[in-house]
């Protein structure tokens, strides 16, 4: 009798590929590119090193796929945050505070900070990959945020925005600059407490509305 696993080799291959992907993500985030070992990836994934190379060709290709695979997830999650907080909002201050807090919670998560640090560390080694991670993830999401802010303008809650994407960058900078940069230098153990997140969100929105409030 032929087992279901044998009848579906594509499914078995996909399972191995997912296992390698998950293991490689853990290894790269923990050790960086230079410190990451394909032997360790294979061991964590429960496959042979030959299987790892068969699926991903080499370490450089594996790194690229690990980094770029996060783009779609990031863009989808941030777009959902914009929609849930800003679409249909009638109070700009409350809506923007809710969004600011969501951004602070999600973008200071350990795995996001570790990935950001990894990409920054390898930007000179892999400029195309790391540049694509920025443009396909954060830059794309800020263009989406700019459109969402334009919706607030259309409802009379913000002033006219000559460059909505630039305004989105400014909003994100006000919200994220302090905790993100502190984490880049001090490590993920220095995550801000919820009370500090509330304060950061409130003060950022105050400054933003002083410039762009209707």
C-alpha cells in the first residue's frame, strides 16, 4: 500500500520548505548572517543539509527569501491597522491615538525589532534585498497610510495634504523614533512599558495635529 505522504510528494516538499524557512528565520535572527550555519538550519528543520541546499540553492538565497517573505505580512497587518482605526473615524485625535498605539505595540515586538536589526546590519552586503525589504514593506505601507490620512482630510478632520506619503512618514517618525532607536541600540529587552506607549502615542498625535489638524 502506498501511503498518502508518498502519493503527495509536492506536499511533503512544501512541508520541508516551510520547516527550513522557519528554522532559518530563527537562526538568522539569533546569529546574524555571518554567524548563521546551514548545518544548524538543517538540524533545527529536521532535514539534511543537502535538502536545505536543494530547496534554497545557497545561504545567500535563503537569507533573501527569509527577509523578503516578511513584506506581504507587514503590509497586510499595517493596512488592517490603518483601516480599523481611521476608516470612518469622526474624531481625528482619538483615531490617530489608537493608530499610534497599534503601531507602537506591533513595531516594537521582539521579532520585528530583531528583523529590522538584521536587515540594517546586512544592508551593505545585500543592498538589493535589504532595499527591497524597505520599499516593499515600510515604504509601501506608508503610502497606504498617506491615502488613509487623505480620507481624514476628505471628512474635514485634517488640513489639505500636499504630499500625503511625506505626512505619513512624519506621523510614523513622531510615533516610532524614540522606542525604535532605543531598541536598535539597547536591544529588545528595552521594550517600553504600556504606560510609556500611551504617553508616546498621545504626545506624537498632539504634535502632528498642531501641524495638520483641521
